[in-house]
């Protein structure tokens, strides 16, 4: 029995929906939305008892902190000022971006949230999104299927949870209503949403590939009730999709055979390269092969693009 399939949502007190009021008008998930996977349940589900005990002991700090930030994110909805302020001026936007980088955030983008990217039976207060990325250090990620790799993954989960709440506080202090959505316990599929925000492009490994750090990033979001965000209009990284079809390093490196060379069609008509059920066991042991073996992890984005386009006469 798969725990992460039984428990489809966090406990009610961690859910943003629980803290919404009758005056709120949340945006619900679309007809083709996916079920959320609660990451900590993957660690509980798989691996030996000894391995779990060792992992949970070492990651305890990150779990507890991430849980606290989830609670803060959900409860903080009641702190929205409700001043009806729906435009953000250029100086405030610049100040926010400077503050975001001070928090250790690597990248920031803006987009309108596709309802199909809201997890099934979840809802968000606003569909204008600030998407943020945080770099994962390559050295621990390279030690795939190790405790060091797990610690680096969960370090960024924790840090993103802290960051979205601080960003929300910054915006509320300036009169804006918002809804922070952390990396663990978030309300949307941030990977395709970040692609919409022109922060990178989704690779065959199912991870956002960014020009700065390749796939060595984690993602989170803050939804804001502002109508004039500088939303991304196009994606300049779309060439990655064609490149990945010719590469297949992640396919060959996956110990569980969880990455398909050709996409599989789901019941809703969408196509995916990742089999989550196969991926879950090695991921629970700290596997990050699909990141560490990715050509964009060790290579230069712009040089890879230049070589690819020259070979293919693009």
C-alpha cells in the first residue's frame, strides 16, 4: 500500500484552504490537474528500517523546520491586509527582487498559473505567481544515493519554505494580498509553472533545466493579487526539449528505469517521461542520478546550445 497515494493532501491545519474565508474567491484545480505527492511520505514508504532511522535522524532539522514553515504559510493567509491594492510600482518590484536575492534565491520569474498545474483538490487565492528558484550545490548532488544528496535536497526545501514566508511578509507590509506556497506542501506543480515563467525548460528528467544551474534547482511560489506583474510572454529555452530527445543520459543513468526514452500518454491525454512509482524508491534513498548525470549539470548552457544548434543547423 502506497502511503503517498492514500494521503492526497496535507493535514487540514497545513492546508491553505482551511485558512481561507468566505470572502475569498480561490481558484480551483483544473480538469487535468495531477495528484500531489507528499514528499516525506516517500521516505517513510521505502527503504530499510535502519536506513530510514539514519536518514530521519540526519534530516530531522530540515523536516521540523519545513513543517513549521508550512504552518506559517497556511495560517498567514489571515494576515492579508485586504486594501484592494492591485498594482505594484516599479520601485517596489525592484526592492522585492533585491530582497529576494538577499534571501539566497537564485532566480525569479512571473507568470499566470495554469489551473491544470494546481494539484487535484487544491486551490490557490490568486493566479498571478512569483516563481523562485534556489540552487542546489553540485558537490553533494553528485554523491547521488547518499545522505549528503538528501541533505542538500531538503536543505533547499527548508530554505524555500522560509523564503516564501519572508517574501509574503515583505509584500503584505506594503499593502499587497498574497499566498505563499512552499517547496514542501506547495499547492501547484511548480516545474511547468516555472517553465511558463521563462526560468528554464522542463527536461526529459522531469526537472526544470535553468541556464544558470542546469537542473540543480528547487522551486517555490508566491501568489499575489496584483494585475500588472511583468509576466513572461515567451520561453527562450524551448530548444532544450529537442536536445533532450537526442541526449538520454538521464534515461541511461536512472537505476529504476523510471525515465522513458519515449513519452507515455496518461489518461488525461498528457505525455510524461517519468514513472513516479518507479522513481519513488531510489529517490527515498537520496538518488539524484537524473540531476548529477545531466549534461547541463556539468556543462555550460550556452556552449551546449551553440554546439547543438551548429550540429543541427538551427
